[in-house]
C-alpha cells in the first residue's frame, strides 16, 4: 500500500461503529450462554477493532477484559469510547498482533473473537488461542459461513477469491467437535447486524471518501461495494455464525 492508498484505507475504516458484522444484541445473546463463570472473570478479546463487542461485554458483566488489535487507530477509538462510558477500568487494550501472543497458558476464563478468527484461520485459532484458555473456559467467536450447500455461482466466485477456506456451519461444527470442544450454542447473526452497525455506516464513509479523493478512491470503493451488493443479493446463502464453545 502506498501512502495515498493507506490514507484512503484509514478514512474508509475510521469512526465506524465496528469493523465487521455484529451488534450488541448478538454479543449479549452469546454472553448469556455462558452460565457458570467465576466471580470477576478475565476475558481476552482478539481482533477487538474499535471494540463494540468489548464495551457490550463490559456493560454486562463484572470482569476484566484484555483486548488486542494490530491497528492502532482502532485501539485509540476503543480507549476513547471506554473512557466516555466510564468502562476503562475494566478494559486494557494492547496494540499487538494475534500471531504473537505471549500470555500465560490457561490464564483466561473467556476468549472472545468477533469477525477475526478467519485472519489466523479457524482451526489454527481454535488450537493456538485456546492454549490461553482455562480448562472449562469458554470461547465465543463469529465466523463467516455458508448457510446452504446450494451455492450460487456469484458468491461462490467472490468467496473463492476472498476467503477460499469458508465452510458451511455444519463443517465448522465438525471441526470444533473434532478438536474436543463442546458446542454450547450457535446462531446466525441477523441481517440487521450486517446493515445497521456495519455496511450502512461503511457506505456513508465511502460517500465521503468519493468526494474527498475523486477517482483515486474508485478501486477501493468498487471493491467494497461489490462485497456489499453481494450480501444484499445472497444473504440467504452465507452469513456470520456465532459459536459459543467450551474447553475440556
Ligand atoms: N471484533 C471487531 C473487529 C473485527 S474486524 C468487530 O467485530 O467489529 C477484524 C479486526 O482484526 C480488525 O480490527 C483488524 O485490525 C484486526 N486484525 C487484523 N489482523 C490482525 C492481526 N494480525 N493481529 C491482531 N489484530 C488483527
């Protein structure tokens, strides 16, 4: 990425409610599946972005949350939001890569990863990250998944380029269970969790960058619109699945 491309990228993803599909209702619903927590649990939020889910967890339970993301702008946004809501004493943010984690083994009660485990890969994330999870601890994460075996050519082609590892929900359940985890619950994020808190605010940012940068931003804008339009047309064929699983 050259300097201009980076500036456009920054403007595109800055000041969004979040950086991937999701919403507070779904975060809370996932949290409600976790019933036998110790008092004051320690939580690790991986790929936290600007932290919509971090804040929702902090609002709902008495806990400490460590968050990591390798993009400093998002960490800054999360810190500002945490201060505004008086939640900063519960949240410690780290500008750190998910590929270089050095926490104590079995030190967390919960791992959380909304829209981020695909970056390391589902299976690898399940194996490597859960080293840091206590026995009997929970891992709640979302993963973009096929909702059908009958995939239309257009989404098949798009995802073959953008995320060839994408699996069906049942294939993902099989991976999780074969690694020895117990599936506590899973559910598909509602469509409004793609629009209201992610794609619509992103579209508003794209309109601003189109005006600010003109043709220089054309390719970035076209690429993101192709993803948005695909979801508009094929939301019945793929979606984000929330998985709540238990170790040991
Ligand atoms: N959990 C947030 C963000 C999801 S988007 C939400 O649901 O809104 C994925 C996030 O992973 C982004 O914030 C991105 O900056 C972060 N990310 C990408 N590569 C990473 C890496 N190597 N290490 C840590 N975070 C990474």
